[in-house]
C-alpha cells in the first residue's frame, strides 16, 4: 500500500501543479477587485503601509518582504475575490511572526494570514490592502513521537508532505482533502478543514493536541502540548481551530496521528434513489464497522460533469446516484471479507443494482479521481457558485432539487456531491461568468432553506469573507454576541483578518 | 454481546449503590469543612441566601427546593471537601435554569452546578455557601437519529442509562468510565471526562456535536447542533467542554454515537518491566489496529491493593506490571484472529511471559473489575491523595517510583495505574487519615516533577477546587490571562462555580 498512497499523493501533487498553472494563467486576466464587486464593504480605520513600514519589515525579515508580482497572493483559488495588498511577509519562525504582529498592532496595520491559499470563501486573501503574512517558509517538522503517534510541526507544512513523512513511520494524518498537495496544516487547523477522513478519525477538534499561536499584540500563546489528555483550564486552542485567523496566527500544531492502514479497498455503487443511498449508508455503518473510512456520494449531474469536463469514464453504467465507499484497515483479508459480506447484502437485497470494487492502485485512483477532481471540473464551466452545507440526512438531497427547480436555465448546471457520512453536501452551480442576477436568485434563498431545516450554511469551508453576513442563519444572536466579545478580547484593534467570519461590529 | 454489556452496566450500578451507601454512612462522620481545611481561601463578596430568596426559588421550582439533609450535596465523593450550602435547587428544564441564574446574577448569589457529584477535585460541591443547582431531574432523552447516530439529551442523564438506551439501536456512547452508574453526561462534558474509550473514539471535544448552556445572566446559548460538521464562526461549545461549570451551566448536549461493537475480548498480560509495557503497546497499535479499544496498565502494588482490599484474585501469576487490552469490533472471528496474531507475537518474542484471554462474560467482568474498582479499593485505606497526570511515555512510570522513594513509610502505599494509550497516569497515595505533613511532602513536588517533563497536572479530572492554584505548572501565564478574560466576559459577577479552575483574580 505504500506505493498506492505515494502514487495518490504524486497524482494530486501533479494535479495541483496543473491547477496552479491554470490559476496563474487565469490571474493574468485579473479578477474583479473585491472592493469593487462588494461596494457595501467599507475599509476599516487602519493605517496605510508606508515606506518606513516596509523598511521595518525588511529589518525583521531580511530578503523576505515581497512588494512585486503579488497577484497570486491577492487572488483566491476560485478566482472570485481579489485584494490589493502591497506587501507580502514571509516569516520563518514564531518569533518573526510575533515581531511583525507587535509592530502592526502598534501601527494599526491590518493583516491577513495566508497558508496554501486554497480556501473557498475568500478568507485567505486581502479584501482591501491588508498585509499578507504567508506561512510558506514555516515548513519544518519539529518532532515525532513514534510510540504515541504525536507529530509537532510548523504551520506552513504542506498536508501531503506531512502524510509522506508519516508514512515512513507507519503512521498517517487524520485529515485528507483534495487540496492536500498545496494546503498548509496551519490553514487546515485555522479553518477546521474536514475532508474525506472525518468519518473515520473525527474532526480536528479531536485530533489537534496542541497549538501555538501569535496573538494580535505579538504575545505568543504556547498551548503546543503533545499530550492526548490535558484538563487544566479552558481549552483555548479549540477557539483557534476554525477561527480563520481572526483571533491569532497559528504558527505550530501538534497532531494525533493514527496508524497507517495496511490495505485500502474502494467500492463504487449505483443507486436508483437518494433514499437507497441512505439505506446503503446505514448498512455500511453496520456491516463495515470499524474499517469504513469514507462514504461519499455524487449525483448523475456530477458524473456528467466529470465525463464532459474531465474526460473521465464511469466504471459502471448510468444511475441517478453513485456511492463511493472506502474501507481501510490492518488486515487485508478481514477487510475484504467484510466488504464482500456488505456487498452481498446490498446487492442481494436489491438496494444496489450495479457496482465495482477496486483493490489495485490504478482503479482506486481512477474512482477517487472522479470524486476528488469535481472541484476542478466545475471551474471549466466558467464561474462557480460554491456551497458547502450540513443538513439532516432526511433533507440532504432536497436542497439540490430545490435549487435546480429555482434556477432552471439561468445556470449551466447544478450538481450535488459530498460526504454523506458527515451530513455534508457540496452544492455547486455554474454559469459562464459571474452574474449578480444568478447570485440574487441563490442567496439568501439557499441559506433560508438550510436554516429552516436546522442545517449549517458552512459545513467545512468556513465563513471567510463571502459568507460572514449569513452567520445568523446557523448561529443564534446570543452566540454571535459572545463571538464578538471574544474577538474584541483577543484583538482589540481588530487588525487580524478583518472583514472575515463575523459581521461588522 | 447485548447481555454482556447489560450485565456490565448492572454490575457497575450495583457497585455504585454500594458506594453511595458507604458514602452516606461515612458522611455521618462529617468531613472537615473546606473553609476550615483551607483557611487561606476567602469567601467572595456574594449575597447571602435570605428567606425571600428561598421564597422566590419556591415560586420558580415549586416543591423542588431542598433546604434539609444537604450533606450529600455538600460533600464530594472522595470525602475530601465539604461546603455549607443551605439550599439545593432541582430544575427540570432549561427555562428553569435560566430563571434561577437570572435571579442569582441580579442578587449576586454564587452557585455551584452539580451532576452526579462523582468529581475527584472538589469541583462539584460548594466551597462556602454557594447555592447547589442539581441536574438530577433533567434526565430526558430528547431525540435520536438512528442513521447518523446522533443523540440529544438533557444534561442530567446518567451515563449508563444513555448507554442502555443506545444499545437498543445498536449504538453506543463514545465515553465510558467507572462512575458511569451515577455520573451525568452534563458533568462529563463540563469536566471533559476521558475514560477508557478515549483511545478508540477520541475526546469529547470531537464527540460533542452541540450543546446548550445557560450563561450567568440567564441567557440561553443554543449551540445544540446535531450536525457532524458546522464551521460557522467560533466553536463556542468547545469552551464549555472542560470549563467545569465556570462559564455557564450545560443543560443539554448532542453526541455523536458510534456503532455498538458486536464482540468484545479482553487480554490480561504480565510484564517484567515498564519498557516492556511500552513495547507491548506499540505492538498492539500495530497489530490490533482498528479493533484496539483499550490499553490499560496497573502495577504490582495496584494488584496487591485489589487482593487485600477487594478480595479479588489475579488470573495470572505475580508480575511487576500488568496490561489490560480490550478489542472490540464488528466481526468476532476477525477480532479473535487479530488478537491471536498479536499474542503469538508478544509471547513468541518473549515480551510477555504469561497472560490470559477472556471472551466470556464472567471472565471479562472479572478482569475489568480489577482495573475499574481500584478507586474504590483505595478508599479502604483511609484517606487517598489522588493524582491524575499526563506524561510523555518515556517518563510515565518514573513519577510513581519518585513518589515511592520520597514518601517511604509516611504513606500506606503508592500505586500507579492508568490509560497508557493516552499517556494518562493515575497516581494514588494512601494514609489512614488526612495529613498535612504528607500533603506538604507531595505538593508542589509532584506538580514540579510533571511540569519539568512537560506533562499535564490534570489529564482528565480537571482542576476543580483542589488543583486550581497549580494551573501554571501546565499552562503559560499568557494562556491563563486569556482564560481570566474569557471568564470575565462570560460571567462578570463571577457567580458561576467560584473558587474553581482559575486562581483568584
């Protein structure tokens, strides 16, 4: 399996390189400035970067202050947001981040922390001229305890590199997502990224054992524990997980890393109704038990997209819904027996009419690529209206149907896919280019629909810049009041990633 | 297995009843008042409960205001702390808790929330005359989604009752501990309880999907999400997990419940050195993989205690160290094969010289009872100085040896046991009765020892009243400053569980 996983990583890294190249090409056609597209958002009362500030930064970070060719840092991966920052800082150490923030706080200069810049809600790029603090050069592994499986590393380590490193020690990382070839672990933690392994290993709130963050005034909050249990006072690190850089800049993390599975199998099944998808899910929980590691779903429109835009062929005939099930465990023959028992049951009972099972590298890769390259495929259509919601399973697919009916021919397509196992739907609508008319038809209708069913308007992508105004659709007023109080406590000058997560005060 | 688990629960419930009876008898010999034993702790500037207050409480909670026979509510389970509260309130609903807190906040009356009162650090009983708010009558299951495995219930549900309820739906609860027969889930969450299943299912930070809490001013913070993923704003609920009732009173929780294992096996092994225990742990992670559900250890002094004080016989001959390994999974023959392979390896390689495996009810129960009844056995010696620390595995047992050498004949015994899998050592010293001399010899020496090795002075029991002054041994000054700011933000009048968790402001 070592070779399987390594190839998967290679594959994604290659993919990422292609995407970055596409991205670089596309940013030549400059994306509309965020300040122009969203004229209602007003710049805060922050300082404007002066030459003297640049000189200070140069003293703090000799040779690591960029002031030219900043398009890549100013524009998000989806090409939907563009800021106008004049300076990018590339610290190598916690002390350097501390020095930068201390200075910025005194001068009231706003900053935006940036990892791999793979976020999907405009959280990792400036809205106006915020200074970009990139974690690109903070990419050192600090320590690994092989017995307990505890890794400590700097925030700028690329997710796939960490996985690669861990595989040498028969360990793996409890988080996996399409952008792994370029996203940074610090960004993953700051955005509480989910991904395909959450079903098996749980969220980052359970897997991050400790973290170090620099607060707005430069104070270093050292909660970089490597202990699995520590019940001494409030668990402050939890506040930073998912705060999207608005409470502090994460500089290092400590992670609980599980044993690397010895074997992986993937089944790809066709279902006639969404209810069948749910029934298959229930059976998989019951029969695959502890070896179930992913339960993903995609609809027929997703499959059409994959065929049309990525030229990938489905391994089974046409169905309204498809299910991807992954098992991984410590004993290949046991896992295979469980998977066979499960398949016999779902096919014998008529729940599933057609399916394929992959145990070899190429086939596993092919099946996963249909699911993981969907985000890439959508970009081929032009502009992508991207939504990532949690819903009770009973309402899960209803949202896709409602949007399809509502938008009709106004959009190129409406596709639904996601992590059924986590109640997490990725809903995407595409059109040749950005259209205010389409946007007004989608929002706030979609958020209202989700809120009425007690879902979450952002399951794993966060609120960033684009969704912060809709926070009340998922959180109560009293909760948001508390969040604002916490923000004020941690960052009185509000210099950390302004215009993100919370509505204006 | 249904019958196995049910019997285990019954067994523990019976045990709990015996313990409660012992406890009730013992409280007749009244424990020294906390205010007398700790003369340096001064009562805050709080109101004193008047008859008019009692009348108001009676209007809010007709027939559920207790003012007589309050010893059980005033005294902790270990009989080491005793408060002097004059009134116990027993609300049934969130609205009632809200009404109580609104009133208490206005009158500046201090309160202490209390669940099953099984805490070990004096966190769940009054220090002076704080009003006890008991969750005893808040014991309703609110909802269960069988497909996703999401349970919502009131905070006063007893842990074993929840497990019992879930077993009807082939589900289980991700937390298990000795006090399950009487501890409340609200208390478990408030103290971030760990227990024997943490190795398998992770901490409550990952398993609590949502919670509802009443803030100091009576405001209800509704974060009772049933979604596995929700990335909208700061994850406020995380702050309440482990805050020991000092930021709000948890009134309901939403939990992610895994599939109930179909089979359980237990192996009990003898080891000649602590290094061997660690080697066996490493092999178990590798060879048992996803079916490993507990890895517990106890030293020979623990075994002697079990034999002398509880009349339990060891199933294997004498060894310096013992290891209890539990596997649980969805396929009995697979689990058995994995366990056999593991045992063949550790015995074949000479790591383990003797051991026994249990798959039948009685034997499993017997083996677990040796580990789970240790806390009870310790009470037979008289007074128990109880410590619960996290340590890097390389220093894990060194603390027991250091304390044994330091205390010598001053104590009856020094025993070490705990969750090796989580790096969590339970260190206990006993003497016929409380001795200041012994205490001064233990503290702060023990905390210094742990801090020097970057451990945690409280792995799972919390800080409560007894350990709050030692928080700096595990948390940095800047972290504690932030905690105090958060406390002030959430509870400006400081009425919620005063004298707990944080040192005086």
